């Protein structure tokens, strides 16, 4: 018993020490001092150890305001949003069709049975994220009562959205324009979320069942131990299923609120408030509606190496500054009494960043649609040139090729650096992303027609053949072939990550992998995926293969700067050369019609190589940068070679002589994104998030379109304008 009390006291000493309180307790006096000063709360402390959040201590009572009605946006902003105060609206969604009908499975199957949603295969967070799969609503409803699964998914493009209403508080322009997205939450109860904070303001509405929300003021961020977790910076490492007060003693003294939300209730959870949510009763159905008033990332340098894993403490400090400088009131002159649907949403001002991390604001005031994580500013006209490109801000963009205006954008769950490609009709565009999905998007609207899930990032770009079969590799080691409707034709395990993109002849697929200890160059049968021949290069391969103009040779380059050429039919090696001892090749070669191959190394050495018979036509050094040269050369229809150095300089080069016709510094580094030409304009992405348009004859910068993340993908231009 004495040892137990000593242990408890030492834990409390650690708690007091970390919270900057003073308690003197040396080896000789610890019994007297510890027991006299700590005994009165040591039992409560110890009794909460390894209990669930909410059971580990007693919540604060009666400090969250509750109303049985909704009120206007002006009052909501000044009294709650600006003051960062949660609030509960009891029963306000009871009359919505969602509250009346969604617990009726027959209704959902009949009206929305074929609608696709993302489903987590698991309901309880235990410091590991659950795997996800895409399911139709009717498939989910047939399984969710018997299998541990949780539909937590962005709303797709579906009439289902009309079963809900926009909260009255969002009726004025200043708040309506801040609307970001919605998630459907559907389970048979028993879900348990991580302890986390959202990067958005949140209206959590319950349509069926009960949700219990534990809320913690963001002023207690130091008690959440975010510094102990790096991979998912918005998640606390404290397990909701068993709070380890020995490991996280400050949490024992952290005050929290408990909200019990029944069907028809709505809670406003301010951005930055920590919360953990549990669901009870089946079916348990709710919706999170997110909007963004204050963006702390505006004050943070997105070019820092850890930007993707932004420190939570820095975010919180930036967020407080944004709130402090926000107006105390909003005008709300456009308040509408009856906001009954989500048909049209006006998008907020888009935040764009310069290379120095400063903020530029561009007004986007046109009416836009937000459906299925797709934002539509205006539809793409097939008669006008459009650029399609993915950004590491997790969006795929359609951009007017003449003006740089964004037509539409589609949200993904991770970076998007893969290059898109068209269906032969030109009406569908296929794009891979780091979230593991290959998506088929409607060219005119960005609507997600289908998406196919792999088990890792898709960096490889899709190749589409004359039958509209889609060929691509994934970091999950598999090479995939899909039908144009998104169903799998076949897949082949190549036993290593696939960065490169495929190239094809009539009967064969050529692809490379990142393996360093087994075969990493493959020729696969187009129909079956069987290996026709394979070869082991000296080093892993990032660059894509290149087929000669006459189709007889295929060339690969590895990361030790070796060049390999093979006969496409027999697989016999016809050329092998190491270009440098301390260099690498990550850029894909390009071939011209005269038998030359243009190869750019990481160090900036550009080589014009004739393969039959082997001969170096010319060399050019464009210089190096700290990130090296990974952008692939591009040979335009005007017979000009365009290349980009990692330092941000773009070049136009005569492919016959190697003469530099012009060069332009675009003001930002370039990584992997390669130039593309359309109607005398060169397009290329840069690490500051810009899509840059240059005059192909002079190199003059014509315009830049801004995204909010590094743009490493290669632009795809409407086919008729290439």
C-alpha cells in the first residue's frame, strides 16, 4: 500500500512540475510532504487512470449555451463565432427530411442505393487510422449492422443533399461564403473518434441515435501532448479508450464539457476546440457541415519543410491572432430567413501564397456549386482550351488555358502529383492521387464519375489506349489495367513501388519499379499482364520509359545515371551507358523523329543521344539546384525542346544543335512538373503552387494561376489544342 501511495505521489509531482506549480519533495521528506499536500486528490487522480475519456474525471456542468431555435448570422457570429464559444440548438433539425426518413433503410436504398461513399473498416480509433473502402449505400446498409464499419464520407453529388437544410445561422453572405464541405456520418452505434481538433468551424447535426461529444477549450493545448505526435498533427496521442494519466498527467486536471446530442439536435463546435465523439443506438446518423472563417495557414510559411505536418502549437497561435484581428461584428445585410437547400454556394476568397509565404487574396465572387468535393466556378467549354493539373494542396484543377481562371476543382484526400490523361472521347479525364484513388472526372464539371482504390499512393500517370483501357502503377507494388467504367481488367504484382508511368506498343506494356535488388524493368503482355521479359538495372528507377519514334527500342534510365535500351520485341539489350559517376536520372527521356533521345540528369546535364548507331549529338549543362533537375524534357510540335531546371529557369532549345533560344526564370523552383505546349503557350507548374503560362517564342511570363500547395504534376491540355 505504501508503494502504491508513493507511486501516486510521484505521478502527481510530475503533473505539478509540468504545470509549473511548486512542490518541494526530496528523498528524505517525500512521505510527509507528498502525502500531506497530495493525499486529498490522489484517489481521484488514480481512479481515472486508464478509464475512457469522459469517465476519467467529472465534466464541467452547465457552461454551454443551449437554444430551442436558430437565430440569424449576425448574432451567431458576434456571440459565438467571434467569441469562440460552442453552442447547442435543440431539436432544430427535427423537421428535416433527413431526420424523418434516413433511418428508414428502404427509403435510402430506393432513392440513394447506388450512391458511392467512403467507409472506414472499423469504428474505434486506437492510435491507428482504419483502412477505407468505397461502397454503394445499399452495400453498406446490408453489412453495417454485422461488420465493424463506419461511413464517414464527404457528400457525393446526389439528390440526398436536398433532404437537409442550410442552418439559418449561415444565411448571410459573410458566413454562407465560408461554407467548405460536408461529411455524412452513419453507423450502428459504438463509434469512438480520436481526441482531435478540426481545421474548420463545425455544425454537427444528429438525425438518428445519440452522439456524446467531449469538448476541451483550446487554451489547454499544452495538456493535449501534440508534440508527441508528428504524422497526424491534429490528433492527440491520448487514447480515448484508456487515458494513461501516468504518461499524460496534465490531462488529469484538464476541464472538459460533455454534450449529449439527440436526433434533431445541432451543435456548433468552434475551430480549434478539442473534441472526442462517441455514438450510441442504431442507426446512428449525423452530418458535419464545415465552414472556414479564420485561416491560420495565412500566417504560416508554406515553404517550410514541415508544412504538411504543421506544428499544432504554431497553428493555435496563428489562429488566435486571426481571431483577435477579426471584426467584432459582421454586417449580414443579405440574411435570408429560409435557406432550404445546398444548390448554390458562393465560395470564399481564395488564399494564395507567394514564394515568401506572404498572402495574396484573389476575389472569387462568382456563384459556384460545391458537390461531391467538387467546386464548380463555371463549366468547361469543350471548344475552349483548358489545362488539367493536380496540386499538393489536395485538389485537381481545370484552369482556363487563356486566362488562368479556375473553372472547377476536385478535392482529394492527399497530394496530387500524378499527370492526368483523357478518355478518347475527350469527355472524361483520369487522374491518380496520393490518396490511392484513380478518379474518372467529367471534363466539363469535374464530377467524379467513378474512383478506383489501390492500397498506396498513385504517382504513376495513366496511359489510355485506343480501347480506352487505363494503365498505371501504384506504390502498393501493383500495376493495374482498368476498363473505362472503372472495373479491374487485371493487376500484376511487380514486388516494388512503381513511380514511373507506362508506355505501350501494340502488344506490350513497358514499366519500371524502384526495386534495388530484383528485376525492375518489365515488358508485360497487354492482354494478361504476364511477364514477356524482365531485366535488373543497377539502381531503382523513377523515370518513365521512352519508346523510339519507330517503336523498335525502349529506353530506361536509373537513379545511378545508367541508360538502358532494349529491343521492344525480343528484350535484347542494345545499349548500356553510365553517363556520370555521381549523378542520377529521374526525368523521363523524350525521343524525336530522327532517332535522337534527349536525357536530363539530376545535376542539370542535358544529353542528345543517337542510339542507332550510338553517338552523342550534343551536350548542354543548364546548372544545378538544391533539389536537382527532375522535370522531364518536352519536344513541342514546333520542333523546339523545352526543359526546366530545378532552380526555376525554363529553356527553349534547338534540338538539332543544342542552341538556347531563350531562357526565363519564373521565380520558383520546379520539381517533376514538365512543360507542355498549346497554341504558342508553354505551361509548367512550380513549387510555390503556381501554374505558369509562358510565351513559347519569347519565354515571357503571360500569367500564373495560384493553388495552395506545390504543383509538381505535369499539365494536361485539351487534346484539340495541343
